[in-house]
C-alpha cells in the first residue's frame, strides 16, 4: 500500500477513533469513503483547535464525565485456561532444546500473534553475574521467542542494549543458549530477559479493584517515582547510569528519545522489595518498563521523515493512542507535521511516553480502564512555575468527585501529564523534583504504615516446587525418541505407566528395570540427531 493510501486510511480511521467508535471501523466497509476522502484539508487553512467548551463543561461535576469501566479481569486471568495446542507444541520443543543448555522449563508465561514467553530456571551456577552465574545458581529467566520472521526480536534486542544500565527498565541477558535457538528452526529469534516475580502491574490493579479498596497516597507517589525513573532512562538511551536515573544529571533536554508506543499496565512489571541502585523500595516493590518491541529512537531529524512518522502513527494499542497520533491536526498535513510546525501531530518525543504513563497512573487512582472516547476538558492551571491553559483528558480526576479521597496534588499532576499538547505537559525534571519533595511529607500515612500495607497486599511471590534437574543429553535422547515432558499425553501413551509421573525423567532407572526383567544386557545406543516437527 502506497503512502498516500495509508494517509487516507489513517485519516478515516482516526475520525472514528476520536468519536469513540474505533472498534466499529472496517477497511472493507469504508473503502469507498476512503477513496472519496478530501485529503489534505484545505479549509480552514489550519486546524482550528478545540473551540469554546461545551455548556456542560462550564460547571463541571459528576454529570460532566462518563464513568469509566472498572478493571475486572487481567490478561493473566484470561490466560488461566492454558495455552493453545500450537503454543504447547512450541513450548515442548523449546523445553527440549534448552534442557541441553542446562535450563529447566517452568511454565508458559504468555503468548500472542507474534511469539510467546516461557519461564526457565538455570539448573547450575556458572561463572560471572546474571542468571545462574556466580551468585545466582537456579535463578529464573524469561525466554521470549518470535514465531514469525518480522524482525521485532532484533529490534527489541537493540532497544534493550541501549537500556543495559537502567535500573527501572527490564534487563536483557546475553546467554550462550541464544545460539541454540538461532541454529534451530523453532523460532525466528529469541531473547533472555529478567524475570519479575510479581508479574504485571495490571494484575495488582485488578486485585485492588476486586477487593474494593484503593492504593494509599504514599504508595501511589512511590510507584509514580519508579515509573518516572523508567521514563528518564527512555529519554536518555545509552546512558551508563551508575546510580539512579535522574533527569537532573543533564543540562539539556532529551534529543534522541526512545518512544515506547506501548506503555500500559500490561507492559509494566512488578519485582521485589529491597535496594536497587541507590533507591530502597520498601513501601512498594520496584516497577520496571518492559516490552520494548515497538520502541523507536526519534530525534529532530526523525520527526521530519514523512514515511517514518506516518507509519508510526498506528503503533501501539488503540485505546492508548496519544494526541500526537490521534489529533485531527494530521488532516492538514501531507508531509511530516513537525516539519510544517504542527505543535502536536507527529511530535514523537519523551512527553509522549509521559502521556501513556499518565494513563497508567489514572488506572492506579481510578482502578478503571480509560474510556474509548477521550473527552478533552479545557483546564487552566500552573504546571509547577508556568501557567498553562490546554485541554486535558483527565478532567474527571479533578471535577467528577469520584476520586476525592486521593491526594488532590497527585490528581492535578496526573491531569497535567494528560494535556493534549506535548509542550503543556510537565518535564521529567519538574516531575522528579516534585515527587521527591512530596515523598518527604507525611501524606495520609506514615512510612511504617505504608511498609506494613505493602507487605500485606503484595505478599511474597508463590514459590514453585523445584523440578528435578534434567537428565544428561545422552540419556534424554536414548531409545531414538524424544524425552517425555510434563505437558503429558504423548509421552504417557508411548511408554505406559513407567512415565505416569511426568516430572520424573530418570531413564537410567527405567532401563535397568527393563534389563532385569528381560535378563538382557543394557545396550547404549548413540544419541539421535535433534529433529523438530513442523507445526
């Protein structure tokens, strides 16, 4: 599809998106309308803006804002039924492949159209830091593989390399087992990532919603601090952070920002309590940004590349498209909007990450999804030391009356993060200083009370019963068959009651029993070459 067709199609789609009807849009049904669409617009000469506020915005209250839908079920809840048969086959093959590298399969963590993620543990300690090395024998690691050749894994690998020294972005490990995946026909590529034992942030939002409680002010400010540190790391990629991420370490604004495009509670991971870098996470566990597969570096020049900017307009999840992506201002620009001086459209920079992080804080405060239709509310305030009058998409935080139990200062800052124009939003430096000062106050509970609450709410991660170490490669590949695995089924049918306990893979004991029964010597055959079936 040519660029002009992409522009027309996106113009039509985002008109539906702004009305809150994106789910009803269909390329097939809108084909004729897209063909007859006037693009670019000529009248008026430029986007006129939001215009005067509607009458019901003059005296805002609960009736002004539609009530958002509460969180009821997380993606992790939806996947409790278990992976599909195709995903299970891939997982079994990955298990056999990495068992020869000293890695033990634990479970499938997630799957999707492009790939899947599985949890493994290192069965033996090796030299050096990292999973299974030196201090970490038996440490868990997430193996993420790409099932289709889309080069997203390689792009994600490059992005994680730029975040190597960040404390609040997920870490990537360079393990020798990568070669085994690359040499096989199992996947188009693979990554070895840090395991965060408490799962996604979405899981904890859902838990809080089910308990009909709310996060304390101190917990919210502490989590906000964590997330802003992660945004600082994205704003300054490639920085060697010796201590914690801090925007105050730089005298200039970010130039080569990594725009994430997909920051939401499903891609924010919750780890453990303790000290990371120079920061003690005692009131709330450490939170890290993950899933850098859509991340791109945008600087002054990149924001003026027409094709790159337009094709990035639909990156990410539809419900979290930013004003830089969905604003009507695009309809007047056939080239890159930033090259024509557009203040919002196509201005992909660090403030775009902040807008998506603002919706995460919105979810933590409201325990609700953002509405499909984003309603702008003109809100004049002071963003720290500068007056701003712009439309915010978080007006209900301030005027609906539903969230008055939460610190108003926090709600005000989050509403400012959701301003329409990137230049109206707070800077990372302003946020960092304000959050630090806020955490020094008492808020609505003391640090001791907040620590006790965090221990009760987050608890200790469930400890799985350790599986036995995998048998040596020669034994696992004996008898010309693939070893049984704990997915069951084929192994049990083939070998009978001997393999009824799927977690025990002691082939040597079984072979001795058969030799005693048959009174024949044990014949040790050569291992068969690895053979993978095509799905």
